């Protein structure tokens, strides 16, 4: 039984009007196509006396090994697929957190250019307030460790920030 009554208990002192229960019985062809769908909600359509049924299905994300791997991965020490937000180091896919990926993307976008800690804080965390430059240092340390030998291309510039010194990672064209 579904009810449209939304007042909090005790807020309305009037006696509640009896409401007829809503029974959902889809007509032929109007229901979900398969049984793995779940009813997520029922939305009344004003002035028509009809209801919209909202169905959903939960699907698993394909395992990273099941996704296609670009052929250039085997020949590059570091490969970024910016369209899919995937990274490979020496032919092995590396799972990165959001911040780690954003750091790597920012640094590899302009190889040889020093990126300041404050610029990284602003671009990745949205603000330099309430965060310390050690936040960047810790994330860079983890990123280097995950990248293995390719992590050596991320070089610290004392009292400034970081530089990516390595070949420009190939960037396949984005599919729109």
C-alpha cells in the first residue's frame, strides 16, 4: 500500500481521510521487460489520474581486466587514457584514487613545467584553504609508489612543487 500523506505524525490534528490503497497491476506490455528490474518508485501524474512507474536494474561494472586495453600500452613506460581515466605503468594497469589520477593528469599535461603545490591544491581539491602542502606530498608519495619505475619521472622541486620529467604520455583521441 502506498500513501501520498507526507505530514509528520501529530502535525495535522484533523482526522485523516481514508485513502484507497494503490494497487499496481501493469497491463500487458506496460511492465518491466524482465524480472531483474525493481520498482524504484511510483510518481503521480497531476490532473491525469495516472501514475508513472520507475524501474531500475543494478548492473556490475566490468572488471578492469575485462575492459579493452589500448595497443600502445605495451610500448610506453607510462600510458594515460584520459577518456576512460585509466593508467598503465610498464604495461600493467594501475588503479588510482580520484586525487592520484588528477595529480598525474595535471603533471603530465605539461611535461617539464613546474606545478606549484598551491596550484595543485586549487585544481584537485578546489581550494587551498584548510589543506596543507603535506597533503600533496602524501598523495605524490602514494602515486610514485603505485607507478613503480614510472614514478621516478615525477620530480620534486624544493619549495615550489613538482615536475613531470618524462615523455609525454600518449593520449588516445576522446570519443564523443
